[in-house]
C-alpha cells in the first residue's frame, strides 16, 4: 500500500479526534472537558482545522455549534476510520 506521506506531514492526526468530539458535543467547552484539555486548546485546534479545510466547519448558533455541510461530509467519512483505529489500538 502506497501512502502519501506529505498529507500526513501537513496535519496532526490528533486534530481529527478533536474534530469528532466537537462534532459529537456541538460545544467547544464540553469537547474540552471530554478531551481533558482547556477550552483555548480546543479553540486553537478548531482554528487549525478551519485553516486546513478552508471552511468554518462549525457555526455558532443559540443551540450550540452547528456543523457546516463540509463538517458533515468530513464526519461521515472520518467516523468509520476513527472507530477502526480505536479497535486496532485497543488490541493487546
């Protein structure tokens, strides 16, 4: 299997976990609590994700952070990959 290493060098894969937690929680502060980090760290990660994908990804609404169409597309593709990685890393 040939891997495009340049793509992986351009982004910290931990940002993908942050993305999924924000997507699930719809709230940066709750995402930070779940991740065990401060809210500024999650906000910074979200800023990096927005720059990488060229999209706001989440819009602030009265009900919380509403995912954009791009965020829904990313989450749809990313969720199975995250579950697979979680399964692999959970093996002993």
